[in-house]
């Protein structure tokens, strides 16, 4: 969090101060706001983080596109192979007897 000076510094008339700057003297400070909350350093950092999280690198977009087609095709293929093996076993083309615990291996 940007809260003020890391090490106390002496300020004079016309110097810039950061939010939460400590008044080391018992006198009164008159401070003029030059930046609003949406223009400050913290707002800039927040905006940069939001932009970085909203965008994806080119490699991530490409891998998402590949996964969009690859995963469903693998599910489809595995289901198709299962159905073919079951039909072959049902018709007796594949011997499933005396194969141990893995009849199709």
C-alpha cells in the first residue's frame, strides 16, 4: 500500500506530499490536492494489474484453442473404441475368456 514517505523527510512550502504523510510539527498544514483517487499512484498500479489479468498471452490463447478441440475428441475416440470392443466381444470375434483381470489387453 502506498501510504506516505518510507523515511520521514522535511518538507517545505511547495513540496509534494503523499497521502498519510505525518505532520511532525504541531502546526497546521494546508495541503492542496493535485490528484484525485483515480489519478494517483495506487490507482495506476491497480489499473495496470486489472489490464494484465484481463489479457492472456498468445501462447495461453493458442493452448486454450487446442484444448477446446483436443479434449472432446479424446472423449469421443475413447467411447468409440469402447463400443467397438464391446461389439467385437459380443459377437465372439475377440476372446474374452481366460484372459485374467484384463480381458481386452
